[in-house]
C-alpha cells in the first residue's frame, strides 16, 4: 500500500469518526464520486456509446478451473503464442512464406477461440468484438501478404501492380 493510500484511509477514518452514525461512502474514482445526496454522478467509466462488454483486466477470466496449474488455465493464449513462436522459427529457417502463414493462421485461430469460448484467460484483451476483429484482421492481412510475397506469389492482385506503377511513375 502506498503512502498516499494510507493517508487517504487515515483521513477517511478520521472523517468517519467525526460523523458518528453516518454511513461511510467509499469513493473509488472521481468519475463516480457521489454528489451531495450520496448518489453516484455516473455509475460507469466506460464510454457510453458502442461499448457493451469488456473483459476483466489482465485476462481475469480463466479458461480452466481454478485448481488447475497456471499454464493450464491459460491454454488459449499459450496455443496462439506457441503457434506464433513456431511460425517465427520456421521463418528464421528461411521458409518465409510457410512461417508467415503459420503466424497469420495463429492469429486467426486466436480470433476463433475468442469467438467460441466463453472464457479465454489472457487472450481476452478488450471486448469480445474488438478482440475478434483485431485478431481476425491482423491474421488475415498477414496471410494475404504471405500469399502475395515475391518471388512467385501464390495470390496476384491485378490492381496492386497498376497502383504501384502509377505511384512510381508520378
């Protein structure tokens, strides 16, 4: 506990002793601090538009029971990180396209895990929607870039060549 927390608790205790019989009001943050009548000004700190569901901080939800060892409780993030590590190793061994495809596929697998499982541990960073979109878009972009990598691209996008010539010529 920091010195500021200790001083704040001491002031709160002293104030509670002065107002004998009054109910103690705990102020956790200034946003929801109560007004003169004791009613919180606002009950949430979340942005009121578009946000419906947020994950607990630091992956507070568990993917396995509480009596399981820590790595077993966090298996979804370990699967994704393991696949990314394998992809980086494959890329380092000079098999660039396969390695980056494994990395992109790992992120896509993370999006699927976040979508299907109710509790994914530390794989949950923000709201379910935000996590799915972020993992999915990054995974898809990495997979597409791996497929378009030179030499001998497996995926050819015609307008990219025209756009490149247009930007280089002008």
